[in-house]
C-alpha cells in the first residue's frame, strides 16, 4: 500500500506562485512514476504533470506548460509541483498519484493508470 499526502495549497492572487508537496509513506515511491492531476468544480479530473522514476523524464499538460514544474526528491519520498504565474482558471483541487505498474512507454496521462491517490490540496486563485 502507498499513502500519499498533499500540502501547500491556499488562496492566492493571479500571478502569484505556490509550491505543492506530496509525501509518501507506507511504501517507498522511489521506483514509481508520479503524477499530478487537478479537478475544478463541475469539471472532469485532468492531467497536469508526471515525472519518471528517476526524475529524468517529465510531461506536462498544454495548459500548464512553461508555468508549472514537477520535481521529486526520492530520498524523502516527496514529489513537488511548482505553480508559477497562477491564473484564476488554475483554481482546483490538486491530487498527486503514483503508477506502480512497470511501463516502458510514455508517461501515463490518464487517471485510471494511477493506482494510489492522495486526498488533494485546494488551490484558489483570485483575480
């Protein structure tokens, strides 16, 4: 089992920055792909970013590319999402997740590829 806990969300103004953290316990996630997703009220959960096991490969949704950065510190079982130049449309609950299945292709972007999920942290961006 993998337990994931997100933190770092809050209420900010447009143009501000936040750094979200996702810390794992129970099982190490050092060998697993990690992803971030978000869900706004009335919207489907959407892919934000993913990072490979060693952090050498990353993938981003077009809507956040150039503004958000995903990174990981495997020694601390922690994955980060740096959110810069925030916009009101970034308002959502942000979830981290891990894909425990061995894969050799591109980083997964569908939510159903991920096995374990955190409870989310809320980001609210005002204009």
